[in-house]
C-alpha cells in the first residue's frame, strides 16, 4: 500500500518526467471534459487529382482545441480516447459532423468529391460501425458514393475473415475503402486480392524520403504500379515539394495529398467551390 502510494507520488512529481508524460497526465484528466464540452473538432485536408488538378476529396482529421494547452494533435490523444473507450462515444458525433460538412460543401461544388474518415482498428472491430455509417449516409441523403473510410493494414489482418465481412457490408452501403499508411504494416499482399479495396494510400514516410533513398523510390514506384494493375486508386500522402509532385505525376500516381496543396485546416478556411489547382507547368502536356 505505502509502496504503491510512493510510486504514484514519484509518478506525479519526478523532475525527470518528460513533457510528453506530463502532457499525457493532463490529457487523461481532461479528455472526458473534451468530449462533453465539444472541444474536439475536425480539420480537413484536400486530395488532388494529379492529371487535372481537380479536387478528389477531403480527409477529415481530428483536433483537440484545449482551452489551456491550445491545439493538440491526434497522435497524443487518440490513444487515450481508445484506452478509455471514449472513442466509441465520439466516433458517431465526428462522423455526423463530417457528413454535415460534406453536405454543405457539396451544395457549393459542381462535381462530386469524397469525404474520407479515419477508422482505427478498435473502431473497425466494432459491430456498431456499419449501423453508424448507414445512419450517417441516410442523414445526409446524398445518393453518390461520397463516403470513404481509411483503415490500416493492421486493422485488417487481425482477423481477415471478419474484415472481409465488415468491408463487404460497407461496400454494399456504397462506402469506399482505403488502406491508410500502406507499406508500413505487417502487410500480406494476399489481402489486396481477398478484400474489396478501392484505394491505397502510400505512407508519407516513403514520399518524404524517396529522393534520399533509392529503396523508398522503388517502393513508391512499385505501389503506384500495383495500384494501377489491380485497378485501385493510389493516393500519395505527405507531398510537400514541387519535385515530389512532379515525380509522382511522372510515375502515374493518381492523387496527392500534403502540405504542398494545403495543411489540414478548419472548414471555414476553404473557399468553395474548391480548385482546380494549377499544377506545375512542365508536365502539363502529358
Ligand atoms: P493519417 O490518417 O495517416 O493522416 C495523415 C497525417 O499526415 C495527418 O496527421 C496529417 O496532418 C499529416 N500530413 C498530411 N500532409 C502532410 C505533409 O505534407 N507533411 C507532413 N509532415 N504531414 C502531413 P494528423 O492530423 O496528426 O493525424 C495523425 C493520425 O491520427 C492520422 O494519420 C490518423 O491515423 C489519426 N487520426 C486523425 N484523425 C482521426 C479520426 O478522426 N479518427 C481516427 N480513428 N483516427 C484519426
Ligand atoms: Mg488517414
Ligand atoms: Mg496515412
Ligand atoms: Mg499516418
């Protein structure tokens, strides 16, 4: 008893405790309040077709606007939402919020585009996901395949049979399926054959180092080729420079997303209708 008291004190007052650990304690104690007081919100980042510069869609990315600490990134608080189970409470609300945003933007944009939602392994494993997304689709009442979910390889390979059923039900609802952070999980290429996948997102670690590492360049090129041959769309994540953009276009990558186009921003920052982007001239005549 005394010993565990002592430990707890050490945990709170250790001068060696780093900023991250302190932040975590603050987050843990405030996360419930964040949910109840609606401090969580969605930012959006555009995805652009590399042939036309037109808008392909937006990825919705969660942010926590904490009154004292400011804007907190999801890598810090999503694990806590998951450990506490609060992710199941916040998920439906966020999905609804993205759906409302899509509906509003769609009414201002002359052609359809996609809204991508991240679904963690825990959320993907939930039996309620299908009902929840169906509700969101009905709520919006837009009869186009506009909703996409992003899942990671690890969420799928935990239980391939379950994943197969879950994805097929989503497909039947008209939801598109993207594999996020492709190439970083313990991937088995067999799941690309067995699962109904529309889109592959090349992890941004490959995009970031493709000019420094010949291996990364080959991996990017191979994923683009694989996507083309399997008739899946390929999105390159983390495009920050014009050189990256140019090279991805030359490879025939379909879509890009990254700071070069826009950082994730609150919805009011986007002018609508959005795009088309003027892409660098030298490859415009392809
Ligand atoms: P992700 O889905 O792979 O999202 C892409 C991440 O890359 C985002 O980080 C985005 O801000 C960042 N990014 C985009 N373009 C660039 C770029 O050009 N350069 C660099 N350096 N970074 C770029 P973010 O917003 O911090 O999100 C991190 C992760 O948190 C996401 O990775 C996703 O796995 C998770 N996440 C975010 N929102 C949600 C959500 O609503 N639900 C769930 N379950 N997970 C979420
Ligand atoms: Mg994502
Ligand atoms: Mg990703
Ligand atoms: Mg990522």
